[in-house]
C-alpha cells in the first residue's frame, strides 16, 4: 500500500541548514510535495517536484529526489526562527486523482 | 485571488450530536478534498469531490459524509459524534486534473465533549 515516512523531530540553530527527510513506498508516485504547517494554521504548499526530476531549487529551499531509493529531502538554507513549524512530505500516485498521502510530519525547532 | 475558506473555524459539540462543516474552494477550482488531522493519526484523507460527485474515498466509517454543490462549495457532515472525532478538519481545493496541486484552507477545529 501507499506509505510515507518522516522523522518526527529536528532541531537546528538559527543560520544553519536544515535537512528534512522523507521516504515513500508507492513507485507510481508522480508528484511529491512539501507542506508547512504553523501552529493553529492550515497547510501551506512550500514546493513540489515531479517524479522525473532529481532536484528543484526555490530560493532557500532545495528539494532532492532519489527515485531509486524512494527518498525525498527538503533542505532549508540559513534557517530562521520563522521556519519553526511542522513540515509534511506528501505524494500523489499515478493511479489516483486528488488523493494525497501525507507523512506524519517533521517538527522543526529553530534555536536562536 | 481569495484562498480556500472554511467555516466555522472552531466548533464544540457533545457526543451523539451531528456537525456540518463548510468549505469554499478557490475560484475556478472544481475539486475539493477533506482531511482529518489528529495528533495520533496525523493527516488522513476522508474523501474528494469533483463536479458534485465523490471521486475518491478514504477509510472512514459511514458517519462521515460529504457533498458538493454546483458552485463547487463543499460540506462535510459527521453524524453521531464520538470523542475520537475531535480533530482539525482540513479542506483542500484544486483544478481537479490528475496532477493538479492542492491548496489548503485554515481548517475547522472540532472538539467533541
């Protein structure tokens, strides 16, 4: 079945880089997403990558995809206290339309 | 363009009652999906509606139902509420094509006492 896994917690110092990792099982995944959720708020789409890409960069965010290992990572450069939030990895498979499978979320804490 | 809106934002109900949540998608979006978020289970897919038809369904009991109107607004209903239904209910909209990105609303936080 479809499954997405992430480590639950990450703590970094302000100014350092954060790397949040995600693994998925569905080999027919076509789109992989990163969402950010701040306390008490809904999900904000950060970035996404097509399954035929290896890397995508968007300002401070870099997404790396290793399709062979079904491993996705999100790197946040120069992490700021405002980046403290829960980050969800999610996938959409070729066989579904809008059914998005989410990971459990990684809680990022940025230490000033 | 206005984002996805959900009403109400907060709700308190008691066991056995029923509740209806509303979601207005981004203008032009025809697909609306609903998710339940709890600390224990994380984000779980409830169902998705497209052009007033349920197109995808998650693994939730029949107490959870939904519908979509001709203007793409959607409602979700939970009957015979249980304590475990306390959660943040998120709605997301998209254009509805196979690979369209979903955009989420702020959620409705439901507390069942």
